[in-house]
C-alpha cells in the first residue's frame, strides 16, 4: 500500500475546500475515463461543509452530476428525515441542490430491519458494479475520537468481517445497529479520503497515522486499500501531534 498523502490546511474551511476540490477533480477524471463516478459519502458532522462547497461555484456548475452514483459508507438506523440521518445531512447540504438523478442516489433503508437494510444495500452495490467486483472511485471517511471510521468500531463484529461488503454492525456503546461498509469494500476502493479538522482529533490522528508498535491498531488504521490511494485532509490543529 502506498503511504497516505497528507493535505494539511490552515483551517477547517480550507480543509473542506481542498477536499471539495479533490472530490471534483476525481469525479472529472473518472467521468472522462468511464462515463460515471462512484462515490460513498461519509456521515457525522465534519463533511457537511465539504458537501456545501460542492454545491457552490466553481464545482456546482462544472461537475457532471448526472454521471454520479452516490452511496453512503455508513448510515444510522433511522428514517431519512431523522436529524441523525447521514442521508438527510448530505441531502440538505448537497444532493437537494445538484442534479444527481434520483435513481443514482443510493440511500440505505435505515428505517427498516438492520439485517435487511444491509443485505439490500450490498445487493445494490454489487448490481452497480456487476460483472466486476465492487471498487468505488472514492470512499469518503470520517474519524471518531475513539478511532472508528464509517461504523467500524473497536471490538465490534465489523472489525473481523472478511466476507460481506455491507453489514449491520452492533455497537454496544450505542446499544444499536449501524449499517456500514466493511473493510473489504472500503479497501477495494480506488481512493479513500479522510477528513478530520478538530483539535480534539489530534491524538487519534497520531495514533492512526503513527501507531505505537506495542498497541493494537485502531479501526481507521485498518483502512489500507489494496491498490487504491489514501488521502487525509487535516487542519494544522488535527495534525498537531504528528511527528
Ligand atoms: C457517522 C460517521 C462516523 C463519523 C465519525 C466522525 O455515521 O457518524 O460515519 O464514522 O465520520 O464519527 O464524526 P464527526 O465528523 O461528527 O466528528
């Protein structure tokens, strides 16, 4: 695996802007090459500004939105209009404002049975990439202060999953399921981009990027695409503890 490429910016706004430029450039390259762009959006709060910037000039008018297929790298088990829904956040910040065809917006049916939602989502991923094995052009990821990414939390079944591409992962600390891409699907991606901007993430960024040899790897450190590249869009604050 090629070493991660670090993009360290002065502010959260600059990091979001650099990430938006990166996403738009990746989309342009893939659309020129294959006529479509497959992306998995990350959830949480950090990527909201990134999505908002994609829905503004210069990207709003230059990106070939009709060629995008949008998925989510994880989703909470809530309806699409719920305040915790990752779909709702991306819809409000970006997808309601750009002409990605409705059929190309692949929402996780988080309101139903978690197991059913994961099974159906895996089918939808397989169908899009058939007959090839699924390999997203770009998977966006966030980083929790505990080192989780997507909904792959330490000490959950998701960390040991080798077969499935999408699963309902029971998170004891949440007392609930999350629907999440597995490492198998994430690590098949052509590119992965993390976005972490808060000073409170500095310690976990260091532990993920510069792990102590005697400690177990955090979940986000298990993102090691077989052939793809990994990019980190960080602020100086979030990168403050990197040597
Ligand atoms: C989710 C995310 C999760 C998130 C991190 C960081 O559904 O919550 O996918 O992995 O990216 O927890 O969240 P913040 O950006 O809110 O710090």
